């Protein structure tokens, strides 16, 4: 009888989507396009497995030897539903095309490598970025279910949905009402992820991390489309807001996406009670002591200062011998990082700046944000500066946080 009831419910859900088949639906987080078949996309991402998880089997076993994670990099293909955000980049002195699907995939691929190196079994809804990889949400559910994963982890960046609203904060959302996820462990994982991302110092946040149940956030029982059929414990994480242009410049950097992936991987380690890793990481932003060039932008904290482009940063031992060198890109973000650094004390060396000694700890990121002084006689830069934003930003941020707007 349970099987019959489940089958009838599934047929009913499918029937409700039939009228939408007459036209292509826009794939937003809150909309569900009709099912479609893309065998090639399925074959290149997640193999169908004989072991299937029962819809009632939603528990997560902490500390298990080989956790299984299903990664869903949001969107796919450079299509109109991929929320393109082209902009003029001062570092490149050129117009740059930004697609959320690109940075989502960069982060997911980095997470896949990190998690597999830590003993996880990892599955992905896509490993390429074409129109055919933009699977509908029912297909994604089927792939996740067939993988036998313990956790579903969707990776996105957010948009406030307006040309005037500018905010930047991490947001993790799970299935159900606030304080009561429908799958055990989902709310806990969301809290860990949002908190850990908010501790990242290689960006500037407008507020701390946020979590919500999708039924509360969207004020209905439909919630997020990606959760509509999914029964696994899991979350959708908005790592940041890509319509905050300064963050978008960082998301153009593959290694910055990798830093966010490292943070999210550590969150999964904490969730599954996994042992700490032996290596640490060093990351930060290098900026000048004068305001950003070009068009005046909304900015938070030190994002108001001009980042350096195309300069090398060296990680050295205490004798000054280089161990790793990172070449800052030309995307006007000033970002650098060093990965797989053994615990200990090191020097960070940048031309025009006195070498800085720091300590690296296992399974931690040590942040060092640098200000290159061009006016020695000027007043020294403050640690925090006045936030520059539109008059409506604070009220808009509250509206976004409460689910009144945004996407």
C-alpha cells in the first residue's frame, strides 16, 4: 500500500507539470520545468547505481568511513536563464562576461577534488557547462536518489533581483520550515555552512551568514524547486551575491571559487565528524591605499580600495626562501592564495610591502589582507572604512533576508 500511495503521489506531481510542457520554463530556484531526457548529460555525470535510497531513509550517520555527497552546481550553459552579468572590468580594461554557472562549476569541481582526497565518494549533476548540462530539477532529483548519497549539496551564488539593491552575505537554505527541516540533519548542515562562510576574510560581507527553511523563506509549501522531489538531507548554499560587482570580480578567479569550496568541504567534515586535515591554507586580498578606479560602486569594508593586478605574492620560509608563488590575476580582485601548506610559521612577501610573518595551522585558513601604501605621509588606512552604498541598502537587505525579495 505504501508503494501504491507513493506511486500515485508521484504521478499526480508529474501530471501537474504537464501544462507547462507547451513552452520552455525559466529555470529559477523557485520554478520547476517539465521533465526531459538527456542521456548524454546523465552518463557524463552520475552513473545509475543499483543501490537506491528509500524516500523514508533520510538519516545521516556521523563519522562514517566513506560519506557519499551529491554535488549540484547550479544552472548550466550560457543561456538566458543562467543570469548573465556582463560588466566592464577595470583590471582587464575590457567588458567581461560573467555567468553564474561558471563559478558554480568551478567551486563544485574544486569540492569534488577536495572531498575525494579526504575519502568521500562524490557524485555530480554536471561536470561540463553546456545547454545540455542544464538538467531539469526532476532529473537532478533522480540522479541524486540513484547515487545513494547521504547528503545533497547544491552550489549557487545569489542575486538581489534589483539594479539598486546591493548586499553580500552567505545564505544556506534547506527543505522545510525555519527550525524544522524535513530531512534530518539539513538544518544543522545549513548552520555550519553559513557560519563557516561568514568567517571568510578574503571578501567583504554586508552581514553575517543566514539560514532559512525554504517553506518559511518563500512563504509556501512549494519552496525551492531543487528540493521539490528530493528526499535526501541537504542544502542549497548561496556562497555570496554575484550582483555585488566587487564579489563578481572575485568569482572570476578559479582559486577564489576554490577557497569557498575548501570552506564548504570543511563544513562537511564537521557535519560528518571527520578528522582534521594535516594541511592549512593562506589567502587574502592585496589593495592600494586609494579608492577604486572607474565607476563608483557599492562597496563594503575595504572593498572601497583599489586592488592590485598582475603582481606576484610569495610564501617563504623564515629565511626568506620562496616555497610557493602566486600570480595575482588581472580581473581587478587582488586575490591570492597558497594551498596545502604544512603547519608552521612563514613569511608573505610582496613588492613594496614589508615581509609579514604569520602562522599556518592544520585544516585552517590564515588570512592576510595587505594594503600597499603609495602615500607614506598620508594618514594610515583604517582597519574598517565607512560603507558606501545606496540609501535603501539596509532596508533592502532586511527584505532579502526575510524572503520578501531576491532570487
